């Protein structure tokens, strides 16, 4: 919210770990950020999939969560959209039960959702509910590595008829020469804290 208050043009996306935040809480918090930024705010909606993300806090929802995480996220997104667009939700699903749930005020802007899921289920979710999808490539100096995920997302959006924009995630390491930039990359890679990554 600090960036939104201190700027006039950038759009900020907050991230919500859906299993840790009830959709009503997320909807209200996102509306607050939207109001601070005068409509320049969106939500990166994630399911979480690694056991340590939860077990470190004693909140591991179980292996069943991993198998059904996008079914839960489907309901979550439907509730968010209802709350943001109409200010209320009476949604009844397998994971969430809303009883004339209210959010006031509603957002000033058109709340955007971004998702980074690259599994078939994740891309199907993005095709149905997201406005943007993060796309990951692999390797070094391999921009075409993004193509397979882009093609899979396009196939998923062909089924939903929605236009979902793609944000390619990559890191640019700049220097005076390609060789110097590669030396920086090698330095960063060799300095990886393997224990922290594990």
C-alpha cells in the first residue's frame, strides 16, 4: 500500500495464499488497497503447493489440498468476483459457504487477477478467472522456452473465449558486454544459499 500511496501511475499486485486467507478477508483487504491506489491494484492469487509453505506454521491442509487446489481456487475466485462486482455473495460450494456476505465499499477500479499456475489445472484456472498469467521459461538466454506455456494457455483460453494477457517472467542481467553479464550470472548462481533453497 505504501507504493500505491506514494505513486500516481504504477499498478501494484498483492499476493494472497488462498488457503490461508478466507475470500471475504482477501476481498476486503484488496478493496482497501484499491482505494488507496485509486483503482491501480490487482491480486496475485495462489494456491500454494509445497508442504513446507504450510507445515512451517502448522497449517498444512493435507495432501488432498494439492490434488484439489484449483477446485478450491475456482470457488475462491467466484466469491471474490461476486464481492467486488456486487458487494455481496451468497455462494454455496464444496469449500466455501457464504451467507449473504457483504463487502462495503466495493472497489473503485476493475479488480484484476493474475495467476502463475503452469500445470494444466493452473492454466485452465487462469483461462477461466484470471486477467493475466505469469509465464515461466527455463534456461539461460532461451527466450523461446516460454513458447510451450504460452501455447498451452492459448489452448485453454480457446475453450473459455476469454482474453488472458501473458506476463513473461525472466531476469535481465546487464553489463557492458555479454561476457561480463554472464560472469555476473555465474557469480549469482554460485552464491546460491543451497540450504535456504532446500
